[in-house]
C-alpha cells in the first residue's frame, strides 16, 4: 500500500508538472497556431517531462527496460492525447468553451487513462 501511495503521489506531482508544461506551451503558441495544433505542440513538449518523471519517480520500480517503457509510454501518451484532443475539440468547437478552459478539462479527463495505462502496462511491475 505504501508503494502505491508513493507512486500515486509522484504521479500527481509529475502529472501536474507535465500539465503545466503543456499549458505553458499552449499559451505561448495558441495565438500563432490553430488551437488544435497548439494543443499538439504542448503535448509534444510535455511528453518528455511526463516520461522522465514517471519513469524515475512515479514508477521507479518498473520491471521494464527504459527502451521498453519509452515505447509503451509513447503509445499510452498517444492514446491519452487522442482522448485529450477529442474532448478539447468537442468543448472548443461544439460547445464554444474558451480554449484554455477546454484544454484544462481535456487534460483532467485524459489523466486517469494515462495513470491506468502507465501503471499497469507501460511501467508494469
């Protein structure tokens, strides 16, 4: 239970750092790009923050090699980004939410999926 709690706490810290990175890149690029592309740019930069933090902090006792974890986490992250982008576009285009609010909502919804796939597949113990 202590390992799960520690892993969960690190997941939240790393996830918040990655989300802040994602939002910062989005904020810096959204006036120059379509919002969907600014979201993709934020995801791309945040991916490396997320992988590094999760590999060495959240799931430090991973039973996989770095190469295997990276490949699996890339698939996990792309699945999370697909969820994020779908929710983002629906909120932004269909419901006319402000871009930043839609982004935050999309990030929160994708986080749960990313945790489950990360914990039980990408960094499987």
